[in-house]
C-alpha cells in the first residue's frame, strides 16, 4: 500500500470499528484536518450525522445524544488546534455524569507540533483529568500499523463502559493528502468481538443481617438507571426512607418541597437514621448535603469503579450494580415511624398565583409534556426541586454544573427525535444560544426561557448580597433580545410577561405541535 493513503485508511478503520462495536451517532465539526474522518463517516453510509460549527456545543450535543440513547457511546469529531480544546467542558461533564462520550480529535503529524505550523497545538492527553482512556493513533506508512490503531479503538470502547462509564479521547494525527479515495482492495483488520461483563449477583447475606432493627436513609442521587419498582418497595418499608430529588428519575416519590423540607433539616431524633446508603450522582439540595455531612452514623455506598465521598464519609463500599444490590438487600417490614416522619417533608408544592419566578414555574409545569424535561443550571434546577415528579425522563448537567452546554445537550437529545422541554435561565440561554445553529431546526425542542433580567441566583444568595456594589458583575444584567436571538436561528418565538398573558397564551397555544425549535420567553 502506498503511504499516500495512510490517513484515509486509518479514518476508515476508526469509523468501521466503532460502528462494529455498536456506535451509530457522530456530531461532526467542520474542518480540513478531520476531512478524512468526515468522508469515511459519510462513505460508510450507516451513521447518523449532524454538523455543528461550535465545538463546545458539538460536545454537549453528542452528550445529549448519548443520554437520549439510554447512555450509549456517541462521538464528536473535531479538526486540530483550539477546535479540540473546545470539547473540554463537555468532557468534564461526561466524566462527572459517567457518559460514554468519544472525543475524536484530528491532529497534525507529530513532526509539525511546536513548529509554528498552522492550527498545530499539543493535543496529546489534553483531557487527561476527565477521561477513562486516552490514546493516539500511530501514523503509519505501512498497513501493519492498523492493528495497533485497531487495538486503541477496542481499548477505548471497553474503557468507556467498564468499570465506570465515561468519556474517552482518541487523537488522530492525519497527514495530507486528505482527499484520496480509499483503495477498494484494501484489507482492514476486522473489529474484535467485545464481551462486557454482566453484573453478577452479590453475596449480601451478611450485610443484610446488619439492616435488622435499623432506621435506614437511602439517598438516591441523580441517575436514569434506577428500577423504580425496587425503590418503591424500599419506600414502603416503615423503617426506611428513600430520599430522591427529581433528577433521580424515581417517580415513586410524590415530590420534594426543598424550601419547606430542607430548611429545618436539623438533626432531631426522629429524623436521624442509624445507617445511610447512598449512590448515584450528587443531590442538588445544599441543605440535604449539609444534613448528611453532620450525621455521625455509618455510610454505605454502592457502585462500580466510582465511589465519591460526596458526604465526607464512607464506612463500607459495595462493588455492585445498584438495582441488583437494592433488590437483594430489601429487608422485611419492621415497626417504625421513620418513613412517616420523613414523608411529612414530601410535600407537593401548591399553586402560586403571582407572576414571580416561583409562580411561573408552577404555571408552566403542567405544560412540560415532552418525552424529556431538561433543566438548566442556576436558579432553574433549584426551583424545579419543589415541583411534583412527572414520571418523565429528566436531566440536568449537574456534573460540572456549567451553564455553557444545557441548551446543546437538549438539542442532542431532540436530534434523536425525542421531544424535549428545556427550562433555562436567560443568561444560560444567551451563553449557549448558538446551540440553535443547526442544519435542521425542525427538532422537537421547546425552550422555556425564564427571563429575570440576569443571573438572579447571585442576588438570592447571602454572600453576594453583602457586597451589593459588586452584584452587577455577578448578575450580569444583559441587553440581548431573546426574540432576536431566537429568530436569528429560525426558531418560533413567543413572549409571556404576566399572569393574564399566560392565561391567554396557555389557552390558545397548540402545545402538542412540536415541529421546530420553539422559544417561549417568560418575563418575570
Ligand atoms: C460555564 C459557566 N460559567 C459561569 C458559571 C457561574 N454561574 C452560575 S449560575 C450563573 C448565572 C445564570 O443565570 P441564569 O441562567 O439567567 O439563571 P438564574 O440565576 O437567573 O436562575 C453563572 C454565571 C457557570 N456555572 N458555568
């Protein structure tokens, strides 16, 4: 084989092997250096592709796709240089939320790094703290190197899924020519079959005995993986209480009134457990976090490969699948008032008539009818805690809690044809507005923008309030027009600014029609 076709061959290898492993979705960012990969994806014919100019958005969009697929790998492909660096936010989020995002970054040939060549920066290991695996393809003038690169793909695939799901990075040096056709007779090595472990049942007899006579607080953090029937069975135990916020996606609880409930989570004898069992992502409620940190009782945690000390202590680690473990550990019912004491806090928030933030959330809530509800960060996710559970799939980028990718993540999920209601603050919307820059604007995404004139979370916190003269620098009151931004990207736009307008809008708007991006600005 002639060396001229090396890059084209390696791109074809990458695309074919990831396809054989089961990947189907790629978000492609335009560029020259990654052209062989783009061509290979298109030539393959089996891939679902979208093209996104801003790599930061592309990374989050691929993350939203992975999510919508039920936490399956999806890739984002960039050209070389700062394009690659722009994936860092999404990689950090994928790391903390355990999503198998593949960052495929095209690179210059190694000899051109550090020589002031165009778009040539150091790209090896750039996402090092955030990835389960990172590797570089060998540039070869010799087809034998294909087996080495194939091996990297297999290792990346395995590392993205076990022992702890998460992002991986493959850096692909690509030499010119970019556009030579793939020789037909070329024999690429075939992808190996990868058998991932099936969770084995855990021996729990001894640990189960320790639950006897104990008041057990189960803290189920953010996840899309819980089997709700198992958790409902736990919730029906008088001696146990399952604490889960809405991002835990456990409709077995009615609601969690974070204001009323968490305000006085002082340690009192009735609420104090004898044992805490926790798993999943972090909880949003700061008061709950503080409550847990103050407890001086044993903490057990369950997971595979990832055991954060979210509440400062772990007395026992169980390496197991959470659902299997919880099913196997389910104790017999005991006489106890523990569940009912906690249930008193499990209050569904009442309707609020006024047109201020709390009232706006309560009013729009019954109209969030999509397959998915995505919540933006900042005040939005905190107001959301007060609302009843829906039984829908709900998500928030709560790993790194950045405001930079919530919109693009929702676009990613909607790009699979899943309808999405995204509730987002005005600053977060403006930050990520070019996530609406899509070749297809006809995705079933409805965006509810809570326009309170800035990042109002800061004026609601005690600390920033004490330095009022500095507050404008944190709140960033903004001059941009949500209408113009929405319309610039071809979205349908509506504005509601009072209870009366809401009454009119909600009775006349066709909520079941979701044919293209819609932006509903709620001015409060
Ligand atoms: C990438 C990133 N930059 C900055 C922040 C800090 N930050 C947290 S909340 C916030 C303001 C968000 O305002 P908005 O979306 O309007 O929501 P509101 O506070 O009004 O509820 C900022 C700047 C962040 N979380 N992520």
